[in-house]
């Protein structure tokens, strides 16, 4: 249980009377947990009304009802392409590793969120589902990023498509698609440079990459995921808004999710942008990635587990 969940659990102690002041204080607490202000007010108001309607008059019951409301936020707007039921390969459930069509996964995000490592984790996951992934070193601005993804490829036994440092990132991903379509793979996982979401010129370049990939993805499923650092709080929503406006996203991947991450921004992503988190990354190892489960996440946030 992370520190914020512990705080929420202590706030709703068993036997605690539910006065009007409790729900006002809950609003402030949710904002502290990286909820947006409007979302926090909305959840607190709905919780108060439901507790009255269902005659819930103690803290423990209110906390369980809160978890139910939070789960509803996460399941109300499901991003196309997001895996469900805890299984990213479940057929018919939008699983990214299901079916026979070529999958192109492009990872976007600002500097330092862990895109390259996340690409390797997804490649490892794809291998586990019997797929043949290709890693595309689309971050050509950092020589270290190209080297890093090559190392991951060697460790995983996965093909890497890379160009020289400073090359055209769109050309790298284009070549990866060509290689896959020639029979070299069935899942492309493309790293990209850490574009600062405040730099309009870099966002425009991202749009160019997107157009190039779209032109080669006629018979493929093309999925764009935004990688977000769970510890950045509300700033993650600002990043998502700008990236989502630049290129339509199918979901988000949350990295560095540990006790220091409050986690409320996940609900804002779903409520404000209809953007669902697809995976949670909890460490540096290839296996430190799990499919996002709305029910478990809501219960964990509310301090029920």
C-alpha cells in the first residue's frame, strides 16, 4: 500500500461518523492525491449522495463505496486498444498481442519517463505470448538511447532496427515496418525521443513521424501509447493533453509506480481525456510490468488492499 492510500485509509477509519465536513475534507485529500479539483468535488459529492441513499453512515462503508466510484471512472471511458480482464492477449478483448495482424506500438513521452526500458519490457511480454517483436530505435537524438535499445535487443534475443545518431526517426520506424512486413516480425515496438511537451517544433516532428507510420500501417494495427512517470503527479495530465492533441493516443503506460506515487492522476486521465492506463511498471526488470486492472487499482488507491 502506498503512503497516500494509507492516508486515505486512516481518514476513513471504521466507525467514523460521516458529517458534511468529512466530505469537504475528502475533496482536499483527493486533490492532494493528484486528483483534479473538479474531479475531486464531483467524487466527494457523489459519495455523499450515495452514502445517504444507501444509508452508509461509517468510514469503512464510505471507503468501500469510494473504491466503487473510482472504478466506475476508470471503466466509463475505455481507450480503444486497451487490454481488458487482466490479459493483454485475450482474443476479442482488444488485447494488443491478440490476432494475426501486424502490431505497431509507438511509445511517446517527455524526457526521463522510461520509454526505452518500457519498450524492452513490452518486447519481453510479447515474447511470452509467442510473438516475434522488433525493437525500433526511434530516439535518434541520443546516441545512448540507440546503444541502450541494442543492449536490450541482445539480452532478449530480439531484432533491433537502428540508424545512426542524428538520423531521421521516421525512417527508422519505416524500415522496421518494412522488415516486419517482409516476415521479420509481427510486433514492432518503437522508441521515440523524449520530446518536451512544451516545444511546439518537436511536437510537429512527432506528427510527421505519425504520418509516415500511418502511410505504412495500412494492414497493421497502429497503437500510440503515452509513457508517463507516476511520480510527476498533475504534470502528467498536462503532458497527456498536449500529446493527445498532437497525435490521438490509444492509452497510457505508467512507469515508476511505487510508494512515492499518489496515483490520482490516473482518474483524471480517464475522466478528462477518456485515456485509459494500459500497463503499470513497478521496477527496472523486464518482468516489472503488469496489465492495468481498474478494480484492483481503485481498491489500492482507496486503501482496501
